[in-house]
C-alpha cells in the first residue's frame, strides 16, 4: 500500500478541519472518484464544497474523475476563493 497526500484549501480546509489528509491507497493506484468517496464518507461537510471545487494532481488540473492517482501523488482540492 502507498500514500496519497490530499491538500485542502479555503472552505475544503474548513470542512475537514485541517490543511492536509494522508490516505493509504493500493500500490497500483486508485481513481479520483474513489478518493473523493472516501473523503466525503470521512468528512460529510466536504460534500457541498466538492461540487464547486477544482481538482489537481501534482499541480496539473484533473479533468476526469475516472483519472488515476498513484502512491506519492499530491492531490489538491481548490474550492472557489477570492483575494488580492
């Protein structure tokens, strides 16, 4: 089993209560949708936040929820936010 680091920003961070979650995933990876399902099961307050969030893997946008994530990847959830 490997580790996946999930970075949480803005309202995603507030919903979870911390800026980062480390998940254990299979050595051959897992799908984005599987990670999101696990996160929403653990943190139900994250559900409405994900509906408007942009997802990134290793700094690159994730276009499909069927995309695969591998151990060692950094997966980020960016809800809408504003600032200067």
